[in-house]
C-alpha cells in the first residue's frame, strides 16, 4: 500500500503533511503536492494532517490513475520538507469540485 495526493489539493496546497512525513516523500508543484509512491513507507501519519482530505490510501477504488499521477510529478518536482502557508484563497477552494482544470504542471519551489 501507498498513499497518494488527489485533486482536492489543487489550489489549496496545505503543507501540514510534509512536516510529519518521516521519509520526505512529498514533492511540490505550483499549486499542489504529490507523494512519490515508491518512497512512501505507508505509515499513514500524513493522512489525518491534510485539512483538504486530499491524501488517500491507494487501496481505495480507482486509485491507479492517482498512483501514476503522483509518480509522474514526484519525478519532475522538487522535494518539500518544510511547512509553508497555503495558497491564497485555499479556504474558498477547499472542497470545490472540478479542480483538475486548475492544475498546473509547473514545479513549486521545494524546500
């Protein structure tokens, strides 16, 4: 099992999860985070830390696409280990449907 970040993270990018991760497997894009599925040790400490409920186990239905999505962008984006402020407007975007149209492939700053 591994954990993934889904589209609920887009336009919010809460980073509470990165501080509790014991293996630093989070990677930062311009407007979301991903988890490298091969680096995740399945400890689950990050899942309850996400205010947007964007971190899910890959054992849930239809998660294969999210495992590959997280794998792809974790290879392109920088690692993030330090908590940062959420994106402006994160509270308003939290829980909104259809956020994939807002997704940016651009890397974040990492750190």
